[in-house]
């Protein structure tokens, strides 16, 4: 999947989670996914905790975070 397609899985809506970036169709923030990985979480453990997530959702969250940091 291309960067562009992955990034389409991330949405920002001021009415959902105070406008934080989330996985499309959920209320799960990019922040939560990145934090879980920072503390040693794996794709498998995150998918176990949030069975509605796909591997691409997790990749999208990480890519989004990386792209945002690249602009700081």
C-alpha cells in the first residue's frame, strides 16, 4: 500500500476525540497506537487489544506520526 493510501486511513474531525488524528471509522487515536508501540507493544498485541484494527491501520498511524515529526 502506498503512503497516500495509508494516510487516507487517518482522519481529523473536530467533533471526534477533540480533533486528534484517529483511525478512520473509529475513535482510536494515532497517539494511543504510537504510545503502545513506544512501550513495547507489537502489531499483534495491538490488534488483540483492538480487534477492529488492521495491520494497515497501525502502519498508517506510524506513518502519519513520522510525517508530522518530519515537519517539526
